[in-house]
C-alpha cells in the first residue's frame, strides 16, 4: 500500500525537535488531506518523536467524515527508525472511527498517559534510544471521500 506523508506544522520534515528544557511541552502537529479514497492498509506518516517522549493526554486526532459507505478506522502506531524497535502499528491507538467527523483522544488507554513512547510498544522493556516514526494506518475498509486527518501529539522529554 502507499504511504502518504502528512504536512508537519514546522520548518523542516523528518527532524526530531531538540531536547530543550526538561518538562517543556513539545508538539508534533501534522495534517494529511486526502484528495480521494485511501485503500485499507494505506499509511499516513505524521512525523518523528524521540523514543523517550512522554506522550500527554492532551494529544488529539481530528478527522473529517471520510466515508459515505463502509466503516474505515485508523490505527496510530510507532515505527522503527534504523531497527531500534519492533514496529507496532497500533501502539498508541487503534480502531478510531473515521467514517464520521472525529475529535478523539490520540491515546486509547488513559493509564498510558505520560508514559514514554518506547513503553507504548508491545514487548519493549527499555528505552532503545533514537526516534520513532508516528504513523497512521487505515484499517477495516477504504475511505470513500476526501478530507483531512490531523494528529496533534503533545509530549515532554525529561
């Protein structure tokens, strides 16, 4: 399937924001605007975050109504960079309905709020270092209309 890059709301793509001061909130905001249908299995690359980014509960996913028929969903996962983890395509959330306009929490399990990104990845027991790609996957059905998907991911690095 094709991978569609989302437009990041910052000056350069594929860069991880510098560490900065501990506990200062960082943000990855990226939007992909579909101009037609997305096949089930299509991916949207939102950007990269450090492996030790503590993902905050204020993180949200926003989508337009992307289906006039069928029930497509969106999973949000963390993908390896240079083999530092086993990619987990639904690490952050899965089954987000995108067949209607959506404004939903990016993190599915509230008890995971504030955990470092590496701890969202199945079977990961320590920080591998580096960065992860934040990617969405269209699941369960194709989208049938055009519209935007925006991920607003807030995190801190300590």
